[in-house]
């Protein structure tokens, strides 16, 4: 169960803020780092930027080892599709399929990196019919895209850069917030998000607590 007022659903750095619980996203390449060793909670990443035909089986084997043996792991991801990166799309699709399979096998939510790939993402969802939650991390799209993804059952996680209309459109039970690569003061960020959504800080804290516990801390 979440024990702090504030929750960071996706980050790449450790926080010294005792009021915020964070999920650190780490890949195999980062597994010897200090941040990986010191993190309280982890998501295991298969990022589309860092794929090669040679390292994909090594990365998936490492992920499976973590998912089966490291009690700090609470999610798979980030993983997904990025049409703006140099990695060939077929290799990205192979990796994303592997991440989906691991999410389903070990019953962990999937944090998704999606850039210019909504059509492909929805095709994967239709094909695989996942039973585990799918969460779009760092959502920056417009309200119309948010509503389309919500109709398909996705959760949306918002970071420092976002569209206010999109943030306002997300039902509370589908909302998360994150720092990603940014240094964010979460009390200030929660206050900002609450203001944009026309709610109170207390209501937002309660809602995001419930979402975090349901998605990540329910074992």
C-alpha cells in the first residue's frame, strides 16, 4: 500500500523527497547502476530506443528474471512503439509483443511509450486483448486523442508537459502523474494538476492513492 501523500508513476531518477513514492523505470543496461540498486519500486523496461536484434533476447531474459524474483518490481515498461526513433519498426513491434507477454504472464501493468504510433498501438491491443492495465506514460496529446485512448480502456499518465484540455478530460480513476526525466516538486505539481482539473489537492491525493494501490500495490 502507498504510504506517502504523493505518487510518481514513472521516473528515471531517485528522489530524496520523503513525501513521494516513485516507480523507477530501469532497463538491463542500467541494472548495475546505483539508482537501480537503491530504488524501492521498479518497472522493468524494454525501451524502443535501445533495441537491437542482438540485445533483445538478453533484455527479455533479464526482465523475466526480475519479474520472477525481485519483489521491488511492480510494473513492466516502459515499452512500446516510437516512429521517430531509428530502430526499425518490426524490431520495435517484436519487443513490444514480448513486453505484452511478460505483463500478462506475471500479471503486472504495462507502462507504454508511444510516439506517432496510435494506430499500431490499438492494433496490438485488439490482437492481444490484454487483461492487465495499459498505461500511456508522459501523455502530451490533445483532448481528442486522450478520449480515443480512454474509450479503449487505457490509463493516462501526465508529466510536466501536457495539454490542459486533455488533462481535464481524463476520469479520475484513469489518471496518473509522473516526473519521467524531469525534476518535479510533487506537492507543487499536484496543486497545479488539481487546479487545472477544478478539484482540491485533498481529492486528488485520495484519487491517485486509490489508483496507485489498485494498479501497482495490490499484491
